[in-house]
C-alpha cells in the first residue's frame, strides 16, 4: 500500500502544472508547439484555454477531443476534470457536479492522485441544495482525508482555506477567520502563493467590512501589496486594482480621507485590457464620497457625474443583452417551427411515394407514419411550451418595468409638489426676510411667520402623501408579505418571508425606507438573478434591524463587483442604507446564488 501511494505522488503532472495560475502561459504555448500528436496537441490546447478561462475555445476543444480517437488512458480522468471545470465556469452546477464525480471515479481507478484531489476540491465547492448555499462539508472532509493520505501539503492548505470560505458564506465570521489564520501557519510553496494572497484578502474583508476593525484589515492588505510588489508573477492589473480599492475602503473607514483618496487614485490609474464598467463605477462613487468628505465639492461633483455615466452605460448594456437574448429565443422558436414543417412535408412526400411504390407493405408504412406524427406532435408541443415561456418572461419584465415606472412617477410627483408649491412660497419668504433687514415691522414679521408656518404644513402634506398606502396602514412586515405573495403568485419565483421580533411597529418613515430597499432587492432578483427561490429575513435586534435577502440564482463575480453591483441598481440601496448609518454586505459567487445583508441601527 505504501508503495502504491509513493507511485501516485511521484507521478508526472504536466496537465495540472500547465493549468496552475503561477505557470506562465508562454510555457504551455511552447509545449503545444513541440507536440506532434494531433490528439495530444488538442488536449494541451484545452488545458491552455482552461487556464485562460476562454469559454468558447474550451468548448471547441472539448468537442474536438470527444469526436477524435481516444486519449491515452492516463489522461482520461484529467480530460473529464477539465470538462467539469468548463461547466463550473459557465455556471452549470448540475453538469459540473456530474463530471467532477466522474473524474473522481476515473482518478481512483487509475490511481491518479492529483485528479482525485482536484475533483474532490471541485465537489467541495459545489452547491449544497439541502442548505441552499454553496460548499459541501461532506466532500471537504473527504478531501481532508485524501490530502492526509497522500501527504499533499498543497491540498492540506486548500482544505483549510475552503473551510474558511464555508463558514464565511454561512455568516460564522469568527470561525471563518480562525480557519483563515490557521491556514496562514502552513508552509506555502511558491505554487501555493496565490492561495496565500487570496487568504490575506478574505481576512482583510472580514476585519474591515464585518468586524469593523480597519486597523487589522490594513495589516493584511498591506502585507498583500508587499507580496505583489516583490513578486512579478502577481503583478497583473486586477490584483493591484482590488488591493488599492480595498486599501481606500480601509482608510475611508478610519476617517483618513487623504490616504483613502491616494489609494483610490492608484486604483483609478490601473489600466485593463477591457473596461470593467462595474468595477469602475464602484471606484468613481468611492471617489465622489471621499471628495465630499474632504469638502472638495467640485471634484466630488465630477466623480459623481462619471459614476452616473458609467451606471447608465451598464444599464444600457444590460438592456441590450436582454433584448438580444429575447430576439435569439424568438429566432430559435421560428427555426424550430420551420424545421417541424420541413420534416412534416418530407414525411408526407415519403409516405405518398411509399404508397405508390410499395402498396404491398401498407401496414408497415402506417406504423412508421404514426410514429413520425407522434414525433411531430412532441416537437409542436415543445415549440408551444417555448412560446409560452417567452410570453411569461415578457409579462414578468413588463410587471417589473411597471413597478419601477410607478416609483419614478411617485418621485416626480413629489418633486413637482416641492417645486410648484413650496418653491414659490419659499421665494416669497426670502423677500420678506430681505425686507425685515431694512425695517423693524411687527406686521411684516407676523406675515413672514405665517408664510413659514404654511411652508411647514406643505412639507408635512408632501411627506404624508409619500408615506401613505400599505406601509402607513399595515406596517413593514405586512407590506413585505403582501409583496412576496403577489410576486409568488406568478409561479415563476417563490418568495418566502421569515421574521423575528417584528411584533411592534417601527417609525413610519423608517418602515417606508426599509420597504423601498427590500422592494428594490427583490426587483433585482427578478430581473437579473434568474432565481427560482428567494427568502427575505427580517430580524429586530432591539438596537438594530437586520434585513437579509437570499436567492438561488446565477450570482455574479465578486472580484469584479466587490461590495456593490452598480449594474443592478444596488447603488440606490447603498445610498439609502448609508443615510440610515447602516451597513450593506453582498456575498455572491457565480452559479451559487446571492445573499445581501443589511444592518440598520435603531
């Protein structure tokens, strides 16, 4: 047994060596050039494009290798692993899980240690449908056992790191922190150093965003930037950008706005091959807020203007993508209809010729024709089903647009009331005050006082009109439950509401603001997440109110979005939370759903 383990651990591993992020892409390019065998050349091209996450190229070489002659036996398990990796990055969790399992079985059959460990790592990060959240502890424990069995220091580090992620996703922040800090005590090889800087980032986020300890966060972020600046292999744009942005956030929390501005400008100077709009919009909003805190209102205005332009571009792009997706679906339906008609016409022709030429075997032809009709009926049913799905999607988008349009009309009405009624009244008050400067007139003073009282009453009436409706009558909990019930009635998404300690009403304006926040979050879930389920948690902690909205949708990339996703309208929520001195945290991963946590002090 010891001999078998030794053989497994000493096996050559060119596949995973080239796939490793630390290996320069030029090294695997040279390997591809040297290879004479066409099948192996395509295999290493698959590894190369997997390393670069080029989705279209990965799919192409997967198909090529599936149709070519078989790979060498020792590469079959690894080929299956790269197939699982492809489905993981395109967010197809079910197929990713399936092929990771297949890779694990093949790896065990061929005693391919590294495929066993890599497949278990993928399974450990898969979605846990029982808990409705990413990461599975059962596979993490299996990975831990195998890492110890094969004496793999790399995967010993991976297990500890993934357990930190497991508890971080479940809001057990102290346990997550303990695992991350325990992971840092391991001996990291140069090839494990990518994990090392990722752990430093996660610890920094926990200290700065969750535990409200920016000094500790600063220590870990500074350590990360020192490693990047002293190691050329880590000096790529997104590493610098995210670290500078995080450092700006830390100094902002420390009220050192000059230092925050310095790091935000450093982040702004980073050039990407592609313009990442969502990341830039976060940066511009942070710059605007920092300039504002420094009293530099001119630069704050320009930064805020850039932020609005970026979010407008993001919204336009999202709209264009939505329209294109709808048009592609419509084209697909039309093609299916045309294909069904073509098949039907062909079958009728063949049937007629068969009757004329082979009348002696009529019974057999009737049987075949019946079977063909069944196939056509199934195809027609499928077409109708897709048409219905498209109509339902249109109705869903129309309903969301109507809700947003209603909110906008409400804001416009309030603005008009303020401009038309209160604006003119305040102008008159100003004239009276200017007159009071020139002479002491009790009568004029009384008139001015009356005008001020009238202005006060108009402000109250506008506020009352804004706060009227379901919130004022029934309270926050009832309003949220009604909203969830109405949306769930569409049978497109199920929304559940779970409350704790909301027996008593909150202050009416606060309830209205919280309802608007929850309404906006659910709108984002409907429009962007492609989720089938969502849960709204409302918890009253006496000194704070906690809102948590979870969905099982497609999620998004936190390395690009970080704390807020400005492409989904979350900026307005962030502003409302900030005005309430609250804090918002977003946890999301592609194909793993999204959780948004908001804490508002009472």
